[in-house]
């Protein structure tokens, strides 16, 4: 796990504290996965697109006012 998150290039450097945030987020994901609280990629992308479509429709209707 340690080596997997080590920045390899200078451009990949992260600000202090972000590494710890990322580690916490990874651990949350691992725990959720072990509890079966995951969504497959296709479903996740479909839900994100639907949410973006709804936001776009709301924005367009506001602009018409």
C-alpha cells in the first residue's frame, strides 16, 4: 500500500496533508467494499450522467426566466 501511493514525478507531488486525506479515502473505500456497499462502474457513470443532465435542465430553465 505504501509504494502504491508514492508520487513518482515532481509534477505528481501533493500538498502536505493531502496524502493522509487520500489514505483515509482509500480506507473508507476498502471498508465499504468489504461491506458490499459498492456500485459497479457502469451504474455509477449512468447515475452521474443523469444527475448532470438534471442540473443542465435546471440551469437552462432558470436562464429562460
